[in-house]
C-alpha cells in the first residue's frame, strides 16, 4: 500500500516524536540512577584557578563563576538528598599538603557548593539536593586548584616526577578527574618520584556519624 505525501509526513513526525520520547526516558532513567553529565570544562581556563606551588587557599572570589562553568549549583543551604564523605590525602614530593577548610563555601554572599570541606582534616563533604555522581575533578575545580591527568596545581608530570591517584589504595587508571566520589572513600593524590608513592594510604578512620 502506497502512502500519500501527507501520510508520509505524518508518519515521519510520529517516528521523530517517538525517538524523542525514548531519548527523554533514557535520560531521566540515567539521572534517577545517580548519573551525571560529564564535565568537559578545561580546568586551565577556570577563573581563579591556582597553577602555582603549594600551599593552595580555598579560593572563593571566583567560586560562583567556576560553579557556573562546571554546571554545579550554588546552594543556599547544604542539600540532604545525598550526604556522603570521602577523605583526601594530597602529597607533593613526599610532603603532606593541607586541604583547607571551607572549600566551596562563600560566607559573604552566602552560598555553598554541594561538594565542600568544613575543616582541615581532608574530609570532603558531599551534601547535595539531588542524587547524582560527583567527581574528584569537580572537587578540585571547586577548590580552585588545577587538576588534570598530568598536573596538580603547579606540579606536572616530568621525567621521574609523576602524578598518581589512588582510590582505597588501588591505582586509578584513565583520567583521575572522572573518579566518582563514593562513601567513606580514601583518595590519595601523590606527585613526585617513585619513592614518594611507596606508602599509599588505603583507608581512613572517619569520625562517628560521618
């Protein structure tokens, strides 16, 4: 049976609509399972990003602009749909680098990022108003410190000095920016020679209630 031009147009429209509905359903299903769109922003181009030597401050002057660039919200209060914690050990050339308090928090405006710190223990707080994945790269973007597969701040892989990332004591393969933050995860970011990464923390004793 041959279709008229009008019928063909109508059929094509129905097919396009059906494809759009399927795409929308898959997108909603992905989000409901905790998925999140990958952040492909170049950290080198983020406003206020620190690319020099340690120590690194909790950069808040350009925090809102960075959150907008990486498509994360500036919350008026900590979210409670997702509440998990990780611990970060940051070691450069064998020296422990402090992870400052109040990363992701602007007390003047005021607003708070869904990923932030409250003290100098290295504990990362994920307190989001939606259930989704957050990554290590997003944490460093919020902090305002350059973090790529080769660099942390002003330290980039060169010769015997390399950047290595570990999750619960195991090496992270691929792009460490995409490492998903998980509950009670011990993350170690280590820059330096092979000797600097011989002792890798594999766990952290979180305080009760975290």
